[in-house]
C-alpha cells in the first residue's frame, strides 16, 4: 500500500514537471512568435512589399501608354434646306447619328534619362525600406528580450523572496518552541511574525510584478503565448567577442549607417533626375480610328464610314520654365551635401555609442561575476548564523540580518546578470550582429 502511494505521488510530480516544461517559453520561442505575430514587424513587412511593387517594370515609366476611346452622337433636327436650283425643302424631325472609336499609343523614346534615374532611385528606396524593416525587427528584438529578461529576473526574485518567507516561517515555529520552553522571550516570537508579514508583502508585490511583466511580453509576441507560461532563467553570454572585429562590423553592417548610405544614393539619383529636365523629350504617337456618320436627308451623303492609321513623332524642349528647374537642382545639391554631413556626424555618434556600449558590457559582466562570487560568501555566512541561531549562540536580529544579506546578494546578482546580457545585446545591435546570433 505504501509503495502504491509513493508510485502515485511520483507520477503526480512527473506529470506536473511535464506540464511545467511544456509551458516554458525560451527566448527562441519568443523571438519566433514576435517575428510572426508582432504588429510592428508585420507592418514593416507590408511596407517592403509595397516598395517591391514600386520597383516593378509596370511602375518604371518605360512602358507605352495605350488608351481606347469611343463615342456616339444622336441628333434630331428640324432643317430648312435650300438647294442650288432654288428649291427649298423642309425636314422635320430629321435623324442623324455619328459613331467613333480609336486606339491611341503614346511612348516616350527619350526624356533626358529621367526614367532611368527614377527607376534606380526606386530600387534604392526598396532596399532602404528593407533596412527600415530590419531596424524595426532589431528594435523589436531588443524590446522583446528586455521584457523577457525582466520576466526572468522577477521570477528569480520571486523565488528568492518565497524562499526567504519559508525560512521566516520556520524561524517563527522555532521561536514559538523556544518561547514555550522558556528559551526565548515573547519578543522573539513577535519579531518573527513581523518579519513574516514583511516577507509576505514582498512576495505578493513580486508576484504582481511578474503578472504585469508577463502581460507585456504577451503583447510584444502578438498575444500568442500559452496560459501560465514560464521563462527560461538560464543565461549564456556570447564568448569570444573581439572589440576591433565588432568595430569593423559597425562601419559595414550597422543598420543606421547603411540607411544613410542608401539615402545618399537616393539623393544622387534625385539630383540627376532633376538635371534631366534640361534635356528635350522625344515621344512617339500612334492611333487607329474608326468613324461612321449616318446623315439626314439634307446631306449629300447618307452614310459615310472611314478608318485610318496615323503615327507621329513629337519633340518637346523646355527651354526656360521661369527658373523652377534651376531651383530644384540647386536644392537637390544642397540636400545631398546635408546628407553627407549627416553621415559624417552619425559615423562619429555610432563609434562613440559602440565604445560606450563595449565598456558598459565589460563593466556589467565584471559586476555580475563579482555578485555571483558574493553569493557564496553570504550563503556561507547565513548557514553559519542559522546554525548558531539553532543552538542559541546568535540572536534573532543577527539571524535576520544574515537572511537579508543573502537575499540582497541574490537580488543584486539577478539584476547584474540580466543587465549584463542586455548590454551584450545592445553591443551586438550596434555592430549589426544582433540578428546573426542565437538567442
């Protein structure tokens, strides 16, 4: 019978472990959900699709324009017709009608190369939109992982606070026994009860923070996370990061820097496009038409029908437009100069941000290692104080202080761990490597 109870209990524990494992959301799971369901990322993907449509040959201006026209006219007239022999004829309610249809072709043979520069500009704008989408994804990943690690930190904090509460409860039981047997005063019991109340409040607040943080994470992932999910609190740092290697990648792969280069190319194509207005435009026209007239009795021809094909070439040269083209070209040149100046400024800012991020990452990694080592010291101190408290060699105040020291060390270690990881992610984002690593 006892073996049966142990077996049932083991099965229950195993089932609970399986359910918990199924509800654990890793960083990779969260990233995949965000990439698929995050609204900002979906909008950026749609913008890329629009830019792709704009680079299609149908939007290039290189194809001819073909239009079809058709019309019909009906007349009901009262006519007095005087002929050459002097006779007069009166027609009342004389009917006549006209019908026409035509197909017209217009094609620009040469427009000063404006179409070519516009088409190249559209291609660069498409690549710029892709970079903007990448920037959105990177920013979303930083936001997502910041919230994810916040959930992880609060989870670990809540566990530490719960453990502290459990220790305080055991201390209360021991204090009550000591008071009952005359080994301690009532004050020891009251202090233990006060500490339990404080620890309970801390646990309640931590649990509420955890609920709120999980809701934030669910929003970033498009509300696709399972119910009552947990997060993975295991953190691994990217080893072997080289400062000079990352700095070179900043200049070649940073998304902000790449967007500036695209804007420079777009500005150059805009300038060339405006300059094309100085050149003439040569166009080809063609049409095929059909006309039919049903005349009234006053006309010499009762019915006339004609069809015809016509073609032509036209030349247009805007010799002077009041100075509008000159003004546009000058402004485009100034815009290009501003983009170049902006690029130089951004390069300096990015290099500064990278150096700051590198130093910040190294400092926070060092702080985390120190905090991690402190845990061993404070844990040993608490265990010794706890043992002394059991045998009556340490007061409740000393026990509580050792307990709080250990709790503070654990909370500080948790904070340092996730701050170091976020600093690493910022460093990878600046170097353009954020989307090339496994989360």
